[in-house]
């Protein structure tokens, strides 16, 4: 286990470049299995979940070449399908939530896709029904062994169809798209997720020879093709990291510029922070955040308390709700944070209450934050990171707090944020990493 020791109260200053988007990278990496030709991917983030998936692809027989720190080429011309039944595959696949998106490409190209029940964040129920029902609609047969916790999907040849998804699952939509591009005939997916990650996946597949229309909407049409070729693809900057840096700047009264953010793909993120009173300015494709002494939460027009809630795209991404909650603790005013999608993501607020924040946890999905308006700074404490997003939210809280804080289990933060300590230290933070030997 590793830990961070954070000395709070330090202002940051300078430029920072966001990493490649984790959620996009996991989809794009699975898509390399759809062709025997070479695929080159740029701006891949060097984070635990992504590196684990690359290692899993290597074990499957994908030839992987690292071209520079963030660029890799992949060639899936010699896949060892027998590896899917190995114990090594079960162990590696179970440790990574993104491994579920191997099913679509594998069954589309090889007629079978197996995987263990995947791991990932402990943030509540994250069902896989959308993935499985979608693949079944394309003609695949599904089998699940509850004793082995093992999923099996098989099909001689997938066939296009119309489907209306019961939820706009991002990973579920990605899995179905990757299966449908090699299916016979036309597939229409209604209530499809349309996040920038999905748009990027569709653009990449089209550059490989797929025929996908409706990209950016919740109704996708896919004409199946017999073969996909190679391509080059560049992963977008990570909008979750960009949002985290905006919140971090506000909490620490810092003046920073976030470079090359792909602003048109950020959706409601900038305006949602502005509703909390945070000043930010678009400068070309950069975001400049000035140092602020305080920031005041808006109210609705009728004077009622502001609500920040997640929603499917183009609504506000749920991955930033933890950051919005932390940033609100030092604002002037009150806000209701409504996390609709996951029932355990707000449980980290007890750590913030220990630090002196005024938060009422209404139920597993809602928390009311009474901002302290910087009249009382948070206090340093010892914490454990429960998941990726709560982990970075606690890091932001610790950086703004008086005194020293310790965050244990930072492997969770490393799953989603690349070298976060050294990158923030370069701006003036004081974060020390400690690796503890297992007892």
C-alpha cells in the first residue's frame, strides 16, 4: 500500500497539461482487437488501469510496441483464443473493470468472448445487463457460471438488429458498437450513450472502415462490414482531470492555466464550476483560472438552493460530483449535490466532516453542503481513498487544509491520475509519496 503526505495551504501557480482521457483509452484499446492490422494510438495516459489493460492485450497475443511515453502501436494479428480459458486471464481480467469491453470485439471477430466478473471501484451497483442484452440482441448466446463468476458470450455470426437500450451505459454502448461493426446487416441503437468517449470510438472505427452514422446523438446506425483496417488515433484530454484541476485551483486560491483542453468536448463542466462562483476564462484551447479570495454559489432565479446533479451526456458527468462537493465546502452559500447514478459515491463525506466541513448526508444519493466561505479552513487529517474520484477529491481537500494530511490507499488515485503528485509539486504543491511494505 502507498500513501500521500500532503502539506496544506500552499498556492499553486503555472501551466499544467491534462493527461489523455482514461475512459476513452479503455474503449479504444479494446477496439484494436477488431483488426489484424496495425493501430497506432497517441496520448495514452500512463495510469494503472490503462497499463493493466495493455498487459492483458499482450497476454492475449496482441503485439504491442511503445513508440514514446504516450504513443503505442498494436497489432492483433495472432490472438490466442485459448488464453481466455486460462487461470491467468481470470486473475488479470477480474482486476480491471474495463475488461468487460473485450467481449464485443472478441465475439465479433472470433465468435467467442469470455471474461471473469470484473473489478473496479466500490461505488455501488454497476450492472452489466446492458452489455449482455445488447450482445444477445445481435444473436450471441450468453452463459454465466455463478460459482466461477465467469461470463461466456458466443456466436457463429452476429446479425444486425434494432435495439432500445434500457440505460445509456457508456461502456455498454461501446461494447455493442464494437460488436455491431462486424455484424451482418444494419444495427440501430436507440438511447445510446453519446459522451465524447463514444464519439471518439465511433470516429476511430469509421477511420478503420466501419459505417457508423448519428455520431454525437443517442440514435446510432451501423452498417456491418466484413473487415476493418488499421488506423492512427489520438485520445482526447481527460475532462475529469481538467475539472479536478479547476476545482483544485479554486480551493487553493491558485492561478493556473490548463493547456490544450479540447474545450468543445467539455460540455457543461466549465459552466457548472462558474455556478459555484469560480472564475475561469477560455483562452484559445486553454482554460485560465485566476487566484480568487472567495467564490459564491449562485441560487436559482427564485432564490432556492442551487442543485448540482449528474446526468447522462450532454448532462454533467457523475465522475466530477465528488470534486464539486469538496469545492463547495469552502464557497459562500449552500448547494445540494445529487449523485443519481451510484449509491455509494458520497460515502466519503465523513472524511470531509472530520476535516471541519459542514455537510448533511441526506441519503446515499444526496448531500447538502453549507459553504464555510473560507472563514474556517479544513483541518488536516488521516484518510483512506475509497475510489478514484473520491480519492482525488480528498487530495484537493488536503491541499487546501491547515496542517498535514495523510491519504492511504492512493493506488486508487493512481488508477485514474498520471503522476499526480509530481505534476502538482511542479506547480508548488507539497505532496510526498510513501510506499509501505506489506506486513
